[in-house]
């Protein structure tokens, strides 16, 4: 089970209610930043603007509002990213698998 705690911490619990994992806001934003970059969402900024101004009629204490805030923080991280300081990608890195390679993995 997943729920938002205070200060945008996420707590995972087992089915018995035992706590498994707690992630801080910094950890969540770092993970979400990676997911957003890998997803290559073309209309993400427009969608966030739309959700902020037209869709959400919830209070700031609502978990949906906090989720949107985490997504905004992830986008701010992407905007602050200095691409010139990133290491060059490895030439041997394969970003796609052929169908035959995929079948071997499975």
C-alpha cells in the first residue's frame, strides 16, 4: 500500500501493515526526474499547466496536489540541468533490443 505522509514523504507498507520503505522528498524528486527524462513526454509542461489551473479543485493538503508539486520540482531539476557538464554517453550502450535479443532475455 502507498500513501503520502507529511512533508511529501512516501511510505510503503506490506499487506500486514509493516513499514517497508520510506522515501524523502529529495529522493522522490530525483527518481521522478529520471523517469520524466526517460519518458520523453512532449506535452508535459502544457499538461501540468492545464492540471494546475483547470482540473484540480482540491486543497493543498490533498495527495494529488502534493503529487503535482513533486512533478513540478522534477521539471525544475530538468530546467536547471547543465547539459554541458554531463559525461558523454558510452558508444557501446544499446538503447534498443532487437526482437531476437528480447526473446533471449525473457
